[in-house]
């Protein structure tokens, strides 16, 4: 098994995820708007998605996913000294999500901050956790991606209502004698920032689907290859590729150009929809739970979305 190049640093110790129990199918949506199952699947590849109840917040989702990751790690709440939450859907900006999630999980007085780069947020947060451990600023870090996009969607607008959903995924990251999280490759295309946006607190999420599709299918496969190069990993050696679950056609287009012929390609979007910052850890945790990738396998993560921003790294499965 090839290893990731770099100085000793950090590794993912455990993963966890959580999805709301309410399932919304394409048939459900077709009953309230001008759409149908064939139209949705042909354009974005989604069959169903999970939606939180009115009383279920993005903090609740994060606590569920984070608690599962913490339990699986074998660490106690007292072992965590930094909590990072990636989210773009907080109903209120103050207080931040990380401090509330930490308190709910019994983690006392950790460093706690949020990251908002929308759909690339988990990869940004994971990179920050990796750097914090390598620099000695933290020992064990809880990283959570959580979103309740349903509260920012116009449910009469088929261009967004059929795509977005709710959920959370988490990882506990700790020290390692050898690097198990590769160098991050990140960047942005701020000239296209208006392509995905929520104008103000009284507005719904809007996106220019064709603009995002063209950017994602042309600009991101070189980024995916650079991530592998920075980690010293040949795409042929990847056990899995877990990109942001934005659109099945985008996922398949990037995967074809990457050349990771042996890799399992995450297609969680089919049953989970687009959950923004939650999509990568949610898909990765579910993939591991199903046994599709084994301990020690190398996985390429690639987040991209509003901003427009992107980030990714190669990680080793715990």
C-alpha cells in the first residue's frame, strides 16, 4: 500500500453521520410542482433526499453525527481540544455552531469555530484540523459538516427544491507518526461568486446551474490530479473517490478524467441529495459503514461549491 508523502502529522480516527428520518421522493415533489422522476434523475441523478423537521436544527444534526464519530474513535469528550464545524445554513450567525455542538457533546472549553465555504467546507475544515495538529495547536479535533438547506429553499422552485437536502457527517482527527491526511489543494473563483447565493436573510438560495456545471466539469479535474500529486499518490492507487455530491453528471465527468480506474466512486447523491458541507463526510462515512472501502485505503476528497470555492486532500481510511 502506498503512503501519503509529507511530515508526520495527523489521521482520521473515526467517522460518523446522521440523516433526518423524513424521506422526500421525486414523486412527492411532483405532487407540488411541475417536475417528475425522469426529469430530476436525468439532470441531477437524485431519487430521494432527507429533510429535517421544523424542530430539528443543523446543530441537532451535527450533534448526532459528531457523537457517533466520537464514540467510534474510542476517545472521550475530554480528549477533544478543538471543534470545527463547516456549515453555510445557520439560521442565526451568533452564537457559532461549534461552541454549541461542543457543549451538547460534553466537550469542555475547546477551541471552537465555524467555517463557511459552503460545499467545500468539510475539506477546508479537515485541512485546518490537520494543520492545527501538525503545528501543536491541538491534539484531537472534531470536524463536522452539517446543513439544513431546507430552511433556505423555495419549495415551489424546481431548480433548487429537487437538489438540496439536510444531513451531517463528522470525523475525529488525531496525531499520527506518519501522515495519513495529505496536503490540501484549495482555491476559489470569486468572479463567479454570484452563481450560487442567498442574497439576504429574507431570500432563498438561488443558483445558476449551467454556470456551476460548466465550471465544475472543466476546472476541477486538474485540481483532483494536483491533490494526488501533492500527496504522492497515483490515482490508480486510490481505493475511492469522494467528491462533493452536487450532481451525478458532475461526479461522473470528474471521475472519468481522473483516471482512478480501481476507485469506488461515491454516488451518495442518489439517495441523499446535495447536502453541501455535509455531503463529503456523510458519503464517506456511509461508504465505510457499507464496507465499500477498507481500513488503510486511500481516498481522494474533493469539495467545491458556492464562492466559488474548492478544496481537497487524500486521506487514509481509519
